[in-house]
C-alpha cells in the first residue's frame, strides 16, 4: 500500500505580531504531493511572505519557533525575491512560523503540528506594528544622547536605535511579546523599563531615567594568574578615553564614563590582555598573555654585525589597536649585531633600526605568534651625505646651527647630526634614500625644514640654506600642504587642516583618512613615511586619495606651498 504525504495549504493574514496565533480558514484545501522516499521521514515547512497589498517581500526574516516555548528559535531563514522560504528536515513538533520585515511589519502563523512525512505550505501576510518611543534623560532631567535602546523578550534580533541630541528615540514595529525596553549609555547604569501588554498597532511612550553609575573596579592578572602592575586603557581613541595604572595587587579603578567601552591591559613584559567590555556594576578582570618573540640581527652592507644600534616598532597590525609609541625603542650592544625582543603581542610588526653613520632602515613585515620566536634581519646601508652652507638674509655664515634629518621614523630619532663651523658649513652622514627632510635650526632664527630631498647610498647632496631672523612672528617654515597627520585605528588620518593652506583649499578635512599618496597605498606606511611624501618643495604637486568618515573617497591634487607657522 502506497502512503502519499499531504500538503496542508494555509493563507494567513495577521495584524498580530510575532507569536500571536493567526486564524486558519477551515476551507483551506489540502494538496497531495509526490510520494517521499520511504527512508525520508522528515517533513518540510515552506511558503511565501506577502505585504499588505499582496506583493512578495524579498529579504524578510523568517523564524521557526517552538509553539510551547516561544523563546526558543529552532531555525532561521530569509525570503527570496519572490517571497519564498523553506525549512527542510523538520522533525515531529508543534511549531509556529514567524516573519518580520521593516517597514511592512510582522506576522505569526497558527500552531502547526508537524508529523512524519507531512509537508506544510503556508502564506503569511505582514501587518504593521506599533512603535515604542520616548526620551532618555539623566537623574536631573537633562537629555542623554547616544543611548542605545533595544527590547527584550523576543528570541530573534529586533532592530535597535539610539537617542538623539534631545534624548528622543523611536523603535518601530516592536513585537507585542517584547517584555521590556533596555537603555544603555556610557557612564550610566543600564536601565530596564517593563513594557505592558498592548494592542497590535498601538504606540507606547516611555520616559527613561538613567542613574549615574559608580566607578568601575577591576584587576589585572598575568599569564600565570598572578596580580600585576600594568597600564589599563579604556575607550581607546574615543573622547571618553581613560587610563589607569593597576596597583601592586593588580587592582584599578576607571571612571563611570567608560561603561560600555572596551578595556585592555598592557605591560612591556607581556602581550596585552583581550579587549573586554566594561559593564556597570560588574568587576572587570584583565588577563595579560604570554607573547611571542623576535630574534634578529642588524648587519651592514657587507653582512658584518653592527655592534651598537637602536630598534623601534615602526608599525604594528594585530587584533587590537596599538597607540603610537606604546613600546619604547630599545638600544642594543652586540658585536654580532644580534638582538632579541620578547613578550610581544601576536601580530605583524615592522621594525626600524638606526646606527651612527648608517641610513635608518625598515624591516620586512615580521609575523609574531604567541609562544613562538620569529626571525628578522635588517641591513643598514652606509647611507648618503648632505653637505652645504647655512647663512642669514645678508649672506653672512651662521656658526653653531644644528642640522639633522627630520622624521626619519615615527618612533626613533636619527642619530645623524652636525653643527655648522665658522664658515657656516656642515656635513651630515647616514642619510636615508628619501624622500627626506633636513631640519636646520639656530637660536634667534626661524627653524626651516627642507623636504623632498633624495640622496643615493654613498652619494653626496649639496644644499645651502638661508635662515630668517625671528621678529616675534612664526618660528617654523616648510614646504607642504598645511596639515598634521596622526596614526589612528584603520590607518593614517588628518589630525588638523590649517585654514587657507593648500589642504584646506583642496577640501580636505580633519578626520579624513589618507588612503593613497601619489598612487601609493598607505596601508603599510608609518606616519613618518606618509609625512615625507606629503612634504616637498613649494610649487610641486602631490596627489592624495582620502576617505571621509562616511566612507566617501575623495581624490585631490594639491600644489605644495611655503607653510609658515
């Protein structure tokens, strides 16, 4: 005897939100399907989601939930462009199908009893729901902007929102099963406001008062779970950024303004802790981790060890952002040029090495893995030399002027430098290949930066420089675009753009992220690398691609000018 599985076909139009039973017409016909495999005893629920006008809804979220435990989501799906969805291999159970899509609304099927080898097909029609709206204020009645508002009691994700500058908010299409409204804001205790049972399309107005939170207590422990003295950074790179140093017993305290932010502990002898979210009323524990190591060597062009040198971390890419200069450069003395840097956070490092008479040089990217030792080899060439004469506006030689290479690295100063003699002459060795900047300064005169210079290894560049006497006006002169750079999460950004200077006239703004300079990607550049490319002789041009905080890419060509500050 052949058993034919049936298909139950339902058309459901509901003004009820998720999980409310919907009427099923008793006249809904049943349609027979082809026989299933005798070994396939699972069932399928499939159907379509329509809007109020009967049109298919593409991208609606569809949830299969338990009829007896509606907080339990069994399966999730999304409708296709014709509004169809399916849940295959559904075992015997009592379930409901719930769908939602903004702004069309939400709908729930009646209880569906699934039995072996029975396929069910339904059509659900979305209906709009009421909103939860209101204001968020502090204990003194002042509006709180940026508070995150969400609801609880619905087992699937319901879109959240934030309060505006006036503290106002609106959560559209909130299911009636939502039990409470949750408000979270930096510096305040989390607030939960019960939501009373309401009609399907009725709006609910809620006034949320937030109480100031007490300071956040925490402790730092090392990889062996011992308390340790370390630097704790919360809300890094944000206006609410705060720092603390844990005591010998590992304890620390952060201001309530950090609630809702992430916190990390750092110590020069360990890899940083994982980023932990700060919650009001909860003690936070930050555990430092054992790091990896770099075992390296610094040699000259003939592969001979450089006996005295300095190494710094030029750039780092890892799971957590690193503040510029968070690890101080280290000096080494070794006849073989060997060095070792232990307890480093896992990630990709670029090191810069410098030594007297040698050109500062970057390493290739070095991948550091926790518990492992990475190798590095940095070759320091002899570098070129820059020579010339320093004089004043009357062509008189200036004795005792300081001449050095500027911004050769974001973390290390060049050891190269010279003072002019009685004839105003100087020579500085160990110049990087370029572009490079020569800094000339003398008391009583305006400091001058000459950028865009290039000199080949072992080569010689002659550069005479005139200094302008200070008259109570600006103290610095350079060729550039009139902007400051800063290392920020995600890359190199403009920290400031000076009004009237070339960058400002080109439409660049503070906060723009520099993506490319003269077609070269900045992803692996340090701030010093980017700075040298943006500086240059007045009258020369540089092309810049910048990304706005909105994601928009702006391409500009800027003619450098003489910047006097």
